[in-house]
C-alpha cells in the first residue's frame, strides 16, 4: 500500500505533466493556426509572405505574453500562502 503523501506527490507530478503538455500544445496549435491563416491570406491576395510572417509573430508574442502573465499570477497566488509573507495585524 502506498502512503497518502506519496500518492499526493505522484498526483501533483502527473498534474504538472498534464499542465505542461496542454501549454505546449496550445503554443504549437495557436502558432500553426495563425501561420496557416496568414498563408491563406497571402495566397488569396498575392502578398507572400507578409501576412504569414506578421500573423505568426503576432501569435508567438501573444502566446508568450499570455504564458508570462499566467505564470506570474500563479506565482503570486502561491506566494500569498507562505506564512512568512503574511502581514500580522
């Protein structure tokens, strides 16, 4: 029988893997979708590769900014729970 603390650690580890996989898929999928939309627009209007590059860069910057803001918010939330950071009345 596995102790409860070990199960919790294992669950947290798998939860971390799940979050990392979903973030990686989100970055790849959104970038690919925006690049394909740019290719389609460039093909339709004959502006190769202007829209492809612009939309791909837009997607990379947007996903990167979202990841950064999500990470900082998560860290702030975890830091609030630290006993040494609590303000005593």
